[in-house]
C-alpha cells in the first residue's frame, strides 16, 4: 500500500489567487446634479453650494483607501472630481479608467482596480445615445 503524504500548502502567490474578490460601487453625486436639483446630501447645509470640497471629496478618497476593495466603481464622476480623488496615495495602490458620458454630459464612470492583483488588458467605451 502506497503511503500518502500531506501536500504542502499554497504559496503566497497562490493564496492571493484563491482569495475572495471584493467589489464595490458608489455614486459620488456630481456637483452639477447636487446643485441643480438641490440634493441635500450634496449641499452645504442651508445653502445652494456643493459640499464636494469640504466634505464629500475626502470621504470618497477615504472609502476608496480604507475599504481595501479589489475593484471599485464610481458613478457620476466628472474630470475634476477624478483629479480630486486620484491623489498619489490612491494611484500608488489602484489603477483606473474613466469615461465621460457623451456627447453632452460632464459626468461619467470610473473603475479602479488593485494594481497588485489586476492589470488592464483592454478598454473600450460603448456610448449609449437616446433616439
């Protein structure tokens, strides 16, 4: 009878591949929508001004860095909001793509991924036009 030996456990790289993948999505509430529609979550209390600079920008970056998600998808992201979010600490950890809704919108979507786990192989945008 052949004796069976215990297998060695997976290497660190194999363990990384076996881990659960985590995904999240967040609507950042574009400044234009917050102010145009008077959305209280996007406004400085008692004003008609956006709270992006004083409140939400830091919160979004914190969620991104503290959640440790593998893939993080953001909705209603304009170019300026993307620049605000993509600080050196975020970019050291995540890669990203950003696409604006065309032709007449100032917001779009962004997808961030852990650079240690994933690499972008291909990126294209399929624009949805009403009509």
